[in-house]
């Protein structure tokens, strides 16, 4: 799998982000949806990666710098044609390694607390993430789970 920094201009990547946003809006009310749109992912504080398997877009993920010691995982999504092939695990490992190289002390994330997000939470748990209190600008929300990994 080829994981590379992406500028979000390709039609395949844009379609995957739009699919991600649509899926999140179907599962969460607006006040509980924290996914970044394409413009948000183009912020200077965000690094966005796309993952490619034999020329096909397999997934994407991003990391937002919260401060010099803390990053946040954003927009993890696997293309529907590549589900259950380890794409998310490889992307997550790539992002964690990048966070370590940047000297972050921890990396955190927000994901849904509903059943549909159980596979994502299991992936994060297996990777060493622990549940935590809301961080950055997040507030307690029964529809959100907050997790962090000390690096």
C-alpha cells in the first residue's frame, strides 16, 4: 500500500471525503458531527494522507496539530471496495509514526459512541488508545467517544 500526503484535489479523494461526510451526517446530528470538510482538511494545521492499493484509492486519514505536543486524528475512512483489508490499521500506524517523528507526546481522537462506530473504537483500542475526557474544544457528548494514546 502506498500512503502519501495528498492535496485533496483528486476526484477520487474528494468523492471519498464527501462519502465520509454523508455517512457521518446520517449517523450523527449536526451538533455531534465533528468531521472536517475538504476546506477544513486543507488547513495548514492539518496533514492529509491518501492510501492507494494498485492504483485504487483504498482510504484516507488526517492529523491536525493541536499544539507542539498534541495531535488529533481526523477523517479516517476506508473506501468501501477495500473494507476489511487492513487499510485503516496501516493508515493509523502511519499517522502514529508521523506523530512520533513530530515529537508529539500524545495523539487523540473523537469518534462516535454508537454501535456503527464499534469497529473504529476496537481498532483504536487494539492500537493502544485509551478512553479519555474531551480535549481541545470538544465538550462532553453522549454521542462521542474520546480516546488518546501517549507516545
